[in-house]
C-alpha cells in the first residue's frame, strides 16, 4: 500500500492577467476517450501540470479523475491534442495514449484514498509549454487563507457528453457556486460541492478561481489565481440528477503527483 509522502505546501505564484490565466487553463485541458461499443465511447477530461522531477528536469503530468481511466479497459485511450494552423485556424488531432501495459496493468498512479489519477506523459511541445505550474494547485491551507466559502464562484473546464466548444476540440468553460460547508480541514472534508450542471465527460476537469469570479461580499478577493480541485462526479438521488458536482481538493492532486517520486512506488490503482 502506498504511503503518501510529505508534500511541501506553497502558495500559488502571482498569476498572469485574468484572461491569460483562463486561456492558459483552456490550453492545458484535454479530452480523454476510448471506444466502448458501436458508436459509443467513454469520455473524460484531463489537464496538464508541469511538475519537475526532484533533480529539476521538466516533466509533464496528466491529471484526471481515477475512475475515468479505470472505466477504460483497453490498453490505449486517446488524448485530444489540438494543432494551430495558419491564419488562426485549429485542427483537432487526437492521438493514442497508452494507459495499460501489455499485461493489462495500469500505467497511471492513483491516489490511495481519493478519485485522482496522474501519469507522466510526453506531450507535444505546445502542450508541454501550456502545462500549468505545480504551484498553482491549492494546498491544504489555501481555502482558509483566502477565505474561500459557500457562495463563492469557481470555474470549471470539461467535455460534457464528449461535446467540445468547437471542432478544434477546446473544452467548455462553466461556472458554479460552492454549495457546501465546511471546506476545511481537508482531511475531514476531502471533497466539496459545486452548484452547476454536470454530465458524463466532465469528470477530471480542473476547477479553479480567477479574479473574474465573484466572491461573497465582505470577504477578501485574492490577487492570485489557483486550481481548487478536480471534478470527480455528479450528484444523483435515485434516478434524478441534482445539477451538483463533487470536487476533490487540489491538495490530493499534489499528493498523487508526489507519489510519482516516492521510493518503491509503482503505477496502478
């Protein structure tokens, strides 16, 4: 069983302008899919983090919800790269992504307790540059330090029902309000609720805050952006969707990435 190594808590760096940050996250978010039958496919969302190895060499890590990869039984999935063309045009260019070895063992690393999966990948150069710095992930102190609370807005990126924003394969941007309390300590409340409509295909997408999102009156408005977590699931009661998403705190993404460098660690659920 994995032992989660210590994770250095660090505040996010000073963010670029709001528009640049949002577009940066859009550029770092990709569709994951695998055929699941005639005319059907399993779809999820992933995003790229720049997480250097302990020796400082660059490394791109794909982050998604663990159940997205676990529900893809074949050795290869597809990852939805996008290629910039002349005169501002784009082409959707999905490519194979190996997620299991020849023996069927998972090539990703799963957080031992939460619905988070990470795996090192080789990304095309534009996507490697677009990968989000590890420091932008919220840690266990971020919500309390920045007075994040119920009613605050967060943004999310994803591919609901496999739908993209356009034929180029860019993700769809959504906004919702935090719908649960308390939000910390993270060990006691590893997930929180977000009030917005969620669909299959959204799972694994980043949930984040920028100064363009509204805060509750009387609370501070941070001057730094951060990734609050990843979307894990939609809430259902019996056969009714409640238009509520479950978000796993970004601290667990940090822990899962740290497992990549843990002595004796190996990929797999």
